[in-house]
C-alpha cells in the first residue's frame, strides 16, 4: 500500500544528521567557558579558548604538511599539554593519533612506528633519544623503502634544556614553532563517517608482536560520555592526570574533560606526594589510576600526605583487580573508588561495579567484597556476558561457574590493524572475546577469576610472558624458561621466571646467574618487563611436553607477595 513505509523513508540531511565525534566537545567548551582553565602543567596554564585555538593550529599545521585522512601521528610523551592537544588536533586534521607507551624499548617502538606507517612522530624532549633510536632501527629494517616521518620535539620547562637543544640540533622541529605555522581559526571538519578511525593503540596481548587496536569516532564519542555518566562526573570537574594518556587514550578522558568543560591537571611524574599536593592545592576532584597507584597513596608516609582530604575525591581504578583491603583503605582515607574493568580493545574500562544504595548498610567487609567485583556493562556497551568457551552458551548466574568474558557493541574496537587472523579469533561468533575468565553472580554482576593465561598486568600495563620467554631463551645458559605472574605488593603483579639451565652449568652459582640473567633482560626489554623473581629447576610438563603454567602460577603464589620497592615515585 502506498505510503506505508513513509515513516522509515525520511532521508538524512545536513540539518538532521552528522557523524558522531568527540571533537565537537572542544568546540563547545571554548564557546561556553572560553576563560576557564582547560589544562594546567607547572607554570603553564591554558583556557578552553586557547586550547581550542592551539588544537586548530596543530590540525592546520599538519594539513599544511599533507597529513590527513589515512595518516598516523605517533606521540611519545608523558602527561603534558601537547599530548592532550594531540587528542583533538590530530583527528581534526583527519589523521589518527597513536599514543606510544614511553616505557617501551626502542626495538618495540620501532615496530609500532613501522607497523602504523607513522607520518609524524611527536616526542617529548626527555624521550627524544628513544624516538631517535627507534627511527634508526626502522630505517635499517626497511632500507631503501624508508621514508623518515616528520619529527617534532615537545619542550618542557621541567626537563634539562640540553636535551631540547640536542633534539633541535638533530633536525627536529620545535612543537611551539610548528603550531605557529598553523591557523588558530582552521576550519576543521568532522569525519564524513563516524566509523572512521580516531585512534590507534598497541597491546602486547599474548602474541610475540604487539597488536594495533583501531578505535573509531563513534566509540570515542559514546564512551567519553558514558564514563562521565557512570562515574557521576559533574560539569567543571578538576581532573588529575595520574593515568597515562598513552594508555588507552587515557580511558577517553581527554575527550570527557572537554565535554564537561573541566580542568586537566597534568602530572608528569606520579608520586604520592604529588597526588596529595594537587588535591590540597589545585582543587582536584577526580583521578584515575591502576591499583598500584592506589597502593602507593594508601602507604604514603606522613610527610607525603595532606590529610584529612579537603573534599571527597573520586577515583576510578582498573588494570588489575584491586584487593578488597585496598578498596577499604582508600575509603577510610576519604576517597570514593569506582571499580571498573576493560581492555584496550574496548576503549579502556567498559564495565563498572555500580554501587547500590542498599549496600551502604552492609558490614564493611561485605561492602569491600561486593566492591571488588567487576560489575555491569557501561551505558555505551550493548552486550556483556560470560559464556562457556566450547559452545558460547551463557553460564548460569551462580557466582561459581567459570566462563569467558565476552563483549559487543559500540564500545568494541574496529579491529586489529593488518591482522585478519587475530580479528577472526577476537570476533568469533559475533562477540569480542576478552580471553579473561570470570563468573556471573545472581544479581548479574560479573567477577574476574583469572586473567588471560599469558598476560601479566603490572602497574596497570600489560606484559606478554611470551616475549619475556623469547628473550630468556636467547640467554646462552638457559635451556628452558616459562614466565608467569607473581603477586606484587606494589605493582599488583610482576613477572616471575622459572628457568631450567643447560646441562653442565654449575648450580652453585645460581645467585650470580640470576644477576646475569637480570642484566641480560634489562638490555633486551623495558625495565618493567624484567623478571623480579627467578626460580631455577625443571619445568612441570604434560605428557605431550607442554609446560603446565597453572602449576607454575600456583608455585609463584605460594612464594608469597613480592615486597614493595622503597620508593614513592612510580
């Protein structure tokens, strides 16, 4: 019948449809609160209008260099204003931002730059030698096919001026001068399609090489708002950057802060004293941190703290399951902790242990136990379940039956860059497979019971045991090696290496060998990957010769918790 479908046939047009993108948040913040502080870092202060102009300058300057749709811009920097600006300026140019973990070694950074075909490398002056070495490795790997990316160095008043002079002498462009080449009124455009990529991040996972996680504008927009809603974060919040912006794009909070017209307090070096000082002197209301940071805050010495807190401070934690005792200790100090769970592939945290008012009357021990669960899906995540790994059927909500945590919806990545095999595995049966095991309680809240077999989560960062094992096997005196996580008081987990020596090696020199192996590892991998525990002896195996890692994990747990490093700086 004519006209039956008219209600569905109304077309999209420029007046009623635009692709979702979190870039609009910055445009609005500059309009609503042009004079409010947007970013504070030491003596540097920018307003929202200034930040908007600086981001437009960056987009314009990149566009002038033909950096746009399809281009990737790598940013190697700690929490400084430039990496915040790059989260807007880079996609405003149509390009994709790739924040790089500053704790990686040059070999790994070289892989990331080459794999992503980085057109631009923005690097903080302290980490210029890392970038320079990575570019040399990339050039040697590709020989005549190598095209050097545009190299931009970010100056910081807290760093040694000599490092900036060195970088400029090596041909790098000064970031501030680069911005001057751009137009503060640059007419940026939103993406034509919200499925277009906004960010690229790398995760080691359980493979020998890092996997590139590609995120889209739609997901960044929805998750930015979802975080604020789930956390009860208000307009004008003052946010302390203890969480690295290079980690899952700071869990989307660069964009969230713009949506809320809040203020970012940049923290280059995270210490308990710096956190307490920012709370006392800069009006901090919110911050995110892995449990390792919370542990530092709880165990801070009296001269590092400013207690009692001047106001209720909201904290979001993820990266590893925090023990109930830690959550209770934070609460006693005056912090309100939101416990979340997620992955790089889900824009960071995507489930939250949503607190129920009726829990307030329960005993504190019970509250802590309930709070330690990973909870329910975020508003922008449409699907979350725990399933039988064999047939994908949901496990019963009994709190005991273990299955795999699976997710789906707008909060799931586009996929892994140039890795169809990994994509097929990750998206099998219409769900994203986390690789993590958990249970579902009668109230629908999930709880992680075991992390992925090969992943060690240390200080909120993923470490691949396979990659550590590959290095250990290269040691001339090691016959076999297997690496698992050992509970660590400071870092949550730390790598524990079980090693079998080659025949004829004098076992009486194990202490000296352990020191030699440690030094060997330090020369081959990031410092935080180096095993903190080395155990010598035969490895338990199945009849087919496969190492029984579950027995090694039990042994590592039996060895007890590694004691804290006597330093307050992370």
